[in-house]
C-alpha cells in the first residue's frame, strides 16, 4: 500500500523547507520568493518504527527494511489558482494525484520572510487554498453533471447512479462546503474515481517559530480549533528545527530534540498523524535475512495483506501464522510464542492487526 501525500500551501509558508527536512535532502529548493518549487519534488522517506529493531534482534536478522512514505512538494498556490492564476493549473493537476493533503500553514512572524498576502493569518490562508480547491472541484463536476442527467432521463442506469452521487456534492460545493462533507461512507470508493481535491483527507501542519515547537502558539491554537470542527488532523512543527535535525548524525538527534523540550521529531509526528488520517497500519515479517515492515489499510484481510508482498501470495493463500508484536517480544520469537500458545493459524477471513508478525503459507 503506497502512502502518497501532497505538501500544499501558499508560497513562503515553509513547504519546501519542511519537505527538505522530511526527506533529508536538498531536492526542493527553499528560497524566499514565490514559486521556487516549479516541478513537484517527490521524496520517499523511511518510516521510523522502534518495534523493528526489537524484532530484528530477536530474529537475528541481517538487515532491517522499513516501509516508506512518499511526499510530494507541490508548487505554491495563490488566490485565483482555480482560474489559472500563478501556477494554478499545474498545482491542481498535481494535487489530484495524491491520496492525502498535508496543508502547511505559516504560524510564525518573521519580517525577513515575506508573506504573499502581506500578513500572517493561517485561517485565512487555509480558507484561500480550500476555496480554490472547491472552485476547481465545482467547475469539474458542473461540466459533467448535465450530460449525466440527460442520459439518466433516457434510462441509463449507470449515468443515473453517477448523477445521484454527484448532485449532493455539487450542492455542498455551491454552499461553500468541501466535497468530503457530502460523501456517504458507502459512496467513498465511487467518489474516489471523481478525483475531487476536497474529498481528500487533510492534515494541517502548523509551521511555528523554534520557541513554540513544543507547545504551539496562538496561531496554531486557532488551526487546532478549525481542524476539530472539520474532522481534520493537526500537527505542530518547526520546519527550521526539522531542517537542523535532518543534518545531524542519527546518534545526536535525540539529545538535540530533548534540549528543545521535544520528545520526537516533526517527521515522526507527521507520519503518525498521516497513518491515522488514512487508516494505515503496519505488519511485519521476520527472518534471518531481514526484518521488514509492510503498510496496509486498517481492516485488510490476510490474503490482501499478503498481496502487498507479492500477488502470488494472495492467489495461492492457504493461511498465515500470526503472532502479536508484544507476544513475539515477550516470548523471544516464534518458537517461544508457539510453545506458549501465542501463535495462531489464521485463514482468509482474518483481519490483520497493527504489529502482527506474519508468516504466509501459500501454494501457486
């Protein structure tokens, strides 16, 4: 299961600085002027998970292979993007391709870093971006709907179903509400095919000054209220601190963060919030060659979880030997867990849980 997040926001809010920190590269140019990111920059980031080290020690694994996330740094949006202003058309095309939106909001004051709107107001900025996305979604649906309605009146059942899906979404967008507020859970899969930007889950990342990295500030508090009201997620980070951390040796990062009153990095917090946002979980495979993490959607059954490793595993699925992470660690591996009665053999209907250590049996 890929995890693909588009990092969006107005120019000069810290998007590219955050991207560089997250990927620990200089792939995205961070500069004090709009549109310094012209092409979307893509970075794959290993997902830190302390459980892997414990499993690898017990399994005597030669190597550890974490799962990874994909971050896409997308060119900054400005007011009027839905009409093609700035790099609007490119921005909109890029954001349609991602699974979730990481919306970076400037929550720090700095006279040396210009703001495209002339002042710092993260709620206004959030509304500017969301309004442009809603306008673009509305334009897209209003072009499709009349033909669907016409065919539906002629007895086309597929067109009638599509029109029934789209009509309440159009009404919501016309009322100034994002598409996600008008999509019933039962229609979620069908709605994905519409590629609506305001149907995607949102994670607000409040970029604060270094002194507020641990506690947030008045600006981020306002964003937290907005996130709660719309069912979104919110994380406070200091992109400047993350940029510093990314340049430190791994062994020095923990001490540096603790000195700032932080228990973990912004990357860890973004990943945890992102997993929660998309309903993702991790299972593990452990052996002498490697301990590896695999990402799936919560609620995935064993055969489909096996397909993440290889499609043949799903086609020839017989069963999976399953040990919960805590049991694997407590009983020092699969032999101890089996002897303690903590290894289970699960079939096709088993719903994989976060932290499961799995061994698939299959026959192709």
